């Protein structure tokens, strides 16, 4: 699908965008075929001009991801959950990683890893927050 656009703010390169194939229609309303992209809020800009997501929005999203993963792992902390002592220890370390992620100097520009991805990082060359003092 072709994207047609008309710049409505020359300073920011914010665009009005139409999607379709009718060249004549879009030309009649002052649009031409252009490369455009959406920003984090769904606004359209000429390609390369979309503003980055503000740090506070990114931090809020990362905290929400972290909270969801912590909540999903709560069940594994119950005393009668069928899990080995070794597995439970890994989950405890993972939960520590999640709680401490906001202390990472790169936060909020970090990935909030699932347990499986975090576990894979244990054996990689990348340090894992929460494991540095685990041993």
C-alpha cells in the first residue's frame, strides 16, 4: 500500500498521511507519495524525523513489563509450588534481577528479559544484573 503525505508542520516535519493507490485523489488534496514513519504516539512524520520516545514514557513501560513478569512469577514462590530447590533459587535470582533493573545505569534503555532469556544470559559474556553478587 502506498503512503501519501502532506507536511503540515515544516519545523517538525509532522505529516498528514493517506494510504491507498489512487494517485489522482491524493494529488488533488495536496499529497504526494513520500516515505513516512510513525512515532511512539502514532503521529506521522517524514521518515527520519519522528521524535524518540521520551525517557519517562520508556521508563514507565519498562516498569510495567517488570511488574508483569514479577506478578507472573509470584506463583513459583509459594511453598507448595512443585519446583526443585535449584529451580527456586534461579527464580529468586531472576526476581532480584527484575527488582534491581531500575538501578541499572542504562535504565530505561535496557531490555526487561523473560526468565528464559535471562537464564540464557547467565551463560553468555554479558553480565546479568543480580548475579554479580550471587556467588
